[in-house]
C-alpha cells in the first residue's frame, strides 16, 4: 500500500481509494482535510455534494464539528493573506492560486455546512428510502405515542381481531395462551412477549395453515382405513392398558384417550387430532420401561408417526415463532416495514438491486461528488452491497474514500466481518490502496514500544482465502516526551490477586498525579466488561468513575429497584411488594428483620404514599435516600445506581405527575426491554480529579495520557484468537504517554484464555506472559520494564476529604396500622370457657399433616387454580403436583384432590342463597385481595382470600386448614361456632366485611356483604365444614391503640 499524505500535492484525492488508517494516525484530521482540499481544488463544488458516513451518531456529530472548525480556521488564514498578514496555508496550495476565490468558496461552504450529507449507515438508508421510496415509509404515525407504544397498539389490535387464526389452529393458540397466562406472576403476558420479540429474526416456524390442514386430513384418511379392522372399544382398551409400559406422569390421560379415540374413529377430520400433548408425552419413547410390550393399537399410531407429529404440533417455540412471523408481516403492512434499524439496510439493498431502482441509483451518483465512508472495518455484506452498487461503479464519476483499519475491527457481534472488508479492498488496484503511516498520538518511545509488541506477530491477521494482513510499523511524529522513572513506556506489573491488581493500579495512578502532575481524569483503566469494572471499583482508594454511554437499564438493577420502590409506595398494604424492596440493595434487610418489622415498614410506605402525591417521584426518592443512602452507597454499584435512579425518577416526573401512570410507563419499558433515548445516560466524567474506568470497546476512538489495561488479562469465552488480538491492539493504542499491562503470577496451566495469553501463544517464542515481559525488558530496557508483586509496595493512601454537607427532611410521625393479628392478643385474654385444645387431638396418617407449612401450600394451590377449569380433574391434579412436589405433602395428592373437589362443589348456605363455588363466574372473582382502610382515625389492613359477586350478591370466603378432628362431624356448625368464637374469627370477619363495604361504596354500592369460613379438612355436602358469619354487627367499639401490647405479623 502507498503512503498517503493529505498535504502532499502528489497524493491525489480525485478518484476511488481504499485508505487504511491505524490508531493514532490522524484519521479524522485526514477526513476533514480531504473535504477542505476538495473544495479548494474544485473537485467538490459545494458541500451539499459531499457525503460522509460514520459508524455512530457521536462520530457523525464529532466529524461535523471538526469539519466546521477546520473550515473556520482556514477562512481566518485566507483572510490574513488577503490583508497581507502572516498566515499558514496548506502546502498543496499553488503559489499563484486565486486566494480571494478560494476564500469565497470556503466561506460559502462554512455558511452552508448543514447541507452536507453526514449520516450513520442506518441514517443514510433511511434518508434514501424516504427521499426516493416514500411508499416504504411509516404508514401510521401518532406524535403523541412513542414507537413502542404504537407497536403495542398494533399488537393489541392484531390479537383483538383474532388474526392468529390465519396461521394457527385454535388448539395451538390455547397452548400459547396457557403458557403466557397473565394470571401467573411467574410469566409475562403474550402481549409483552410479542412486544419484546417483534424485531427478532425467525428461522423455524410452521408452514401455512392450509397446507398443514391438508396434511392432517391426508394423515387421518390413511389411518382411518387402518382402524376399520380394530373395533373402537378394543383400540381404547389397548391404549389404556399400554400406559403401564411407560414411566408414570404427574397427570392422567384417561379422559384425553377417550376424546382422542372418538376423533380417530370419526370420518370428519379435526385439527385437534395432534393436540393431545399429554398422551404423546406419556407414550414418548424416552419414557418406556423395561416391562414395555407392544400392542396393535399403538403400533398403528407408531407407524403413522403420531407421537412425533403431535409433539411438533404442540411445540411452543414453533407456535410462538409462527405467530410472531405473522405479526411482523402485519406490522409491516399496517405500521412500518422496518421493525429494526437493520431492516432499513436490508430494504435498501433489495430495492437498489432491482431494475426499477436504476433512476434512483443514477440520481444518487449525480448528487455526490465526494463520498467518505469511515470505520469501514465494521461494515457487513449488506452495507458493502449498497456502497459498491452506488459508488464503485465506473458510472460514478466522483471521488470515493473507504477508510478503516482491520486491526480495530472488534464488533463481530454487530455483524461486521473482515472477509467483507478484504473483499472490498481487493476491488481496488494496488495504486489505489493507501495507508496513513505517521502516528501523532503516542510519544516516540511509546510508539517504538508498541511497534515492537505488534511487529512480532506476523501475519497480524490471517483470513482463509485472502491475502494476510501485516502490522506496519508507524512513524512517531509527536514532539512530546515523557519520562517516568523507574518505569519504561510499557510497564508490566505482576499481581497475585484481583485486590493486589486493583491496589497497584490505584496507588500508581495517585503517584503519577502527585509526581508527574497528570490529572486522574486524563488516566483510564480499560476493562473487559462491567463486572470487572465493578470488582476493581470495590477496592478503590481514590475517586473513580465507571464511564459508559448506554441505557440506564443496561448494567445495573436500577429499573428493578425503581419499579419495586414505586410498587411498595403505591401499595403499602401489600406485604409481597413491600418485602421485595426491603430485601433489595436499597434497604438490605434480612428475612428476620423484614418479618419482625413488616408492619412498621407498612406504616413507613404509607407515609411515602401521601408524600409522593404532593411532591412527586424525584422528591420522594430523595426522601428515601435520607435514610437509605448509606445502605445503597455501601453496595458495589451504589453510586452508579443512585445516579441512574435519580435520572429515571426525574424522567418519569416529566412523563406524568401521577405515580400510577409512572409505574405503568416504567413497567411497559422494563418488561419489553425497549428503552427511549431519554433514558440513555452518559456517565463519561469530565472531572479531572476522578480516574476513569471504561471497557475496551467503549474506549475505541478515544485517547488518554495514561492507560492501565487489566481488560487484556480477563478470561474471554467464545472469542476467536483474531478478535482477542485486535482487542489488545485497540487497548494498547489508546495511550499517549504511558501503558501499564498486568500479568498474573498464577501458573500458566491455571490461567484461562485472555487477550494477553492469546498474544503469547501467537508470538510463539515465550512460554508465558511472565517470560515475555522479562525477555522484552532484557531486549529493550529503555522501552519495557516490569515489577514483581513485592515491588509494588506503595502504601494505600487515605484521602482527607472534607465532610460533605448533608440535609435531612423532617419525617412526619406515621400512624400505627392495625390488623386482626395485631389485636388478637387482647382478644385472646377473653377465652371462651368452651374452648377445645385442638392442637392436642390425635391425627391419623390418612389426614394431611398439621402445621403452618401445610396451610401455606394449600393456600398457594387455592390461589392458583383457575375457576374455569374446576371440572378438569387432570388440571387440578397437575396444579397440586406443581406445588407439593419435593415437599412434605408429596404422596397426599389424592387426598388434596378430594378435599379441593369438596371445597368447590359442596353447597354453601348463606342467609341469602345456597350455591357452590363452582357456580361462581370466574370473571367476578378477586383472590388474595389486600386492603387498607381508615376507621375511627385508625388504619386497618389485611388480605382477603376470596371475594366475589354471585347473582347480584357479594360474598367473602376465608380458607382454613385447621384440624378439629378425624370425621366430618367434628366440623359441625356447633363445633365450628365454638372454634370461631375461641379464635375470634368472627371479629376478623367483621374487619373484612367493613373493608369490602368501603370498597363497594366507591362505586355507590350499598348492598350487604356476607362472609363464610370454609374448613377444608371437614367440608362436605351435608353442611359440615362451612360456617356463615352474622355480618350485621359492626367492629366492636374499643381503642386497640390504647391496649395493644405488641405487633403481630402475618
């Protein structure tokens, strides 16, 4: 490759060139000078005919500023010449040139610089599509909604219209709806899952519904003829008996077998023939036992591959992918064809290759006289196809520069690939392949050391099928020198532990600050990833900041903490929501602390509930931090989380002044993984008194006086040797004055693959990084030095920082919150004389075990059961199995099933009517409903097991697993009455009724509310095990605050 010097008049800029620009060679400077020279020489008549494409928006903005400043500086020099004053002009200017004309040209360019085309690759594609293919643009745009909200709107419309029926069978969609059941707190809804996935490329999905229905019909016709020889009942009996040859499953398939055989023997074809997943799973080959024996009925199914077809038909991933593909097409037709930024690239590539696009191609070629494509090493095949189609052709008569450096291609995960780079390079003749050979960044000694390091690797990169890429030593041009005794420009320091490594770095940085007067802000620690950064920060002895420029949700639990905090503030009566934030790093409480002080924290969050409505989220966050700041800051990422929560709370305050709206907005983004640009935070500190820590990838394009590189010692998985070498090159070439490379003292056999160990392997002459450092020092003592662990003895410095001025907000004394359990202590002092010591009653092995664990598990099962599926015995059994597996109740499945069946199907007699729970409509039921209400200036809280409306009346059900005896007669109304009075459950019932009445009053409903207690161990159809409380009485008039001795907890 030929050396290129922009100031050399013999280096032409007219034509098509491939320019390699190594780190520190002044690439951006060269680009801005190419634009200036093209204007001066006349090959660029106006800046609107110049096109520059860079990799990021930040690079685009920087390039525009640099071009503007260069034009302004040149304009000042030209003006000085016109005024016969000393001036410095580019050396390529002809001595006899018309300075006034050039002055007018540059002034015009500076005034109209905004007309220059400066884009990222995606920006350029969007520009072309908008200008020349307007029909592909956004079909619907509502400025009041964000992009994510519009997509959510269209997803909802898609599902409301049942458009899934075009691609899925009803049985398949049912499976999907069960999988993404919104009533389960462990799964996201189907809408949220689609919103989180709509940009993903899909490769595996079902063929068209029509085609699959034809296949099912053909399959049924074939098997139907075979079944004529086997009577239906015989076929069913054989399959039923066949179950014993397979491993027992946690569900029954008897009902499914009857239904399946009925469909098989029906002449009409049904798509549900392949929907019997439980049967297919039971008869799966992998579940066969040693006693398995074949049977004629199953052989028929086996020969027709029924099990395999059913498992495929019910494959949830393929079902979801099929739905997602159809949704993507719907969005493209009704919203936008570009569901992700890369799709605009794919769309433009496809359009430009069509014959109809030739007028567009010609128009673009005529529009531009100068095209500059920067960071070309990060280009992929589709992008190169667009550029080559437009500008490589001889029909493009303007000038073209493809500018990049293969040694800095570290974005393989962004689809950048070196073969594309080398393919593009090979399309240029050798005299058009140029390179920048001078380094202006590093001191001469440091540049010489870097040349020594990477010059030892030959070839530097090798891609099969392409010419190898060599490292070309750069000529140091910096006039700056740096002496840092006792260290050479590249210094290796050995360490034993991560703590040793961190302390060495921080103490050395402090020494450089004191002795060399280098601000900490001009130094950087380059790490592999955020985890390594936070680990180093945990040992920091000087001010440090982790620099990133990503969404505030990218690295920390900020959005989780903010969501949990908001939920606790808005729902102070909900123990689960309160516990979530109390266990977090914001409060850092243990289980015992949460259990013993839960009601105190309910009071605390109730006070915040009032505060947020008057002062907003950000002010409430500051209020929380007055008490919890120390806890958060003591966590490894506390300072970063504080900054991010502060920004997020402020952002949410701008979205809405209503906390509930803020929570909905936050949940929408946190659950879909799509963030708005306003939520991006740049934490690149400009503080010169703070040491920067950033990743190697984030440092690309930046430079620092001092660079520490622990990132090249971090083990890397799934990275090629080539990429590791390129990362090491990028890290080392950030330094201007001094470079520090760490080396672990662990034996080579214990060291995992890292950029440094990979380099040692490629270099080939040394067996370890330790040996390499010693060898380099002996070979070039003026360029390389090293220090052993014992030599790092810099004492840890304790900074005498001034005390921070703090402030505290006045805390309003909160009200005590009462519950049934917290007042029961007093009530228990008035025990009824008829009380029975139930806990001492004997219990047989057939009965459920006693104890709190049993009650909790039964309650969990009752919470999760769907009332619409009460008739489905298999569903009930599978639900029971899901909760009791590996618990003390395992083995009691049938007992629990019988008890639940009695619970849901036994008649319950209230004063108004008699009915069973199975008759209640599922959409009129509330379960595990928390309440918090004010009565006589006191707050009351609790949780209602079941609240529902039935035939215009309102009812409360409270589940009890109390053991009163072995027989149902032990749960007679008379016994229950004694127990309820003994345990003061009538008092509890009146509290619950009062809460529900207050809830209904919000809707101007004054109807009576009845409460019933179901004793699950003893309920039957004769009326035992159920007691309806008389709700006509109100809460007794007494002041629990005056007589309460202790708080009780649920």
